[in-house]
C-alpha cells in the first residue's frame, strides 16, 4: 500500500497544525499511524519513506521525531528539499507499506 504524501493536518479541524516543524512532523506521523491502523498495520509495515522538507536545515529536527516512530528496523528513506508544499506545510511524508509483516510482531 502506498500512502500518498501526508502533511500535519489536524483531522478534527481540517487545518495545518501550528507550532512549527516539530508540531507538523509529529502530526504528520500521527496521521500516517492512523491510516496504517485502519488496515491493522503499524510503522513496522513501512518499507520506504520519502520526506519532503521546505527547509533542509530542519532535517535533524524531523529526524529526531521520526526516530520515535521507527524504533526497530528502519525503512529505506530519502529526504528532499522542495520549493513549496501544500498549504504552506514545512514537511510532507510519503510511505510505502507492505502487509507481509504482521502488525505487532
């Protein structure tokens, strides 16, 4: 399953969270987690990640938060700087997840 790019939108409000790169990254990963859980999966099912950043100087901040969600085998990933993201977001994350890994294992 490929998850299209996710940004830090609060699903209850339908708006981008405030609080800068930290808040956006945290919300983006929570959104990804929610999508995975809808099919009974978790972050262990992710095999590839693409991170798009409005400012590559923020990579270490994003990486620190990212590492809280990917605690075991790290998926393949790339990080790219882009000129602009939807809704003026600072970070967007896109993933590929596979079902051959059992959630919770």
